[in-house]
């Protein structure tokens, strides 16, 4: 893959996470099919770039990592709320 393809792949995943976040906030089911595998693949492609290009894609990789962490935290909060609704503390 070229640097541009890696960058586009990272941007696409960042947008996919945002779209899923929006869907969930509207009560829709989110879809992140095979996201773990795709992240592994794009990261492998990024590390296969020459050093200059690999350094250039790091900010997008960091943005993806941060988005995933925020999304994970949001999902945990949703799960916590759902459990509270299922088992209300009187």
C-alpha cells in the first residue's frame, strides 16, 4: 500500500467509528464489522511504509487510537446504564 492508501484507510475507519457513534446515539444498531482485523491490517501496512511515510501517518494512527478509546468508554457507559435499567436499585 502507498502512504495515501494507508492514510485513506485510517480516515475511513475514523469516519466509520464516528458514524457508528451517531447511529448508537439515535438508538440504531452500530456496525463495525471486523474492525479489529482491519485495524491490524492497516497498522501492518503503515509499519511496512518507508520511515518517512510511516512517521507521516502516525498522527492519523494516534487519532484512530484515541477515537477507539473514547468509543470503548462510551460503550462501557451504555452497558452500565442498560444493566441499571434491567436491575434497578430500589
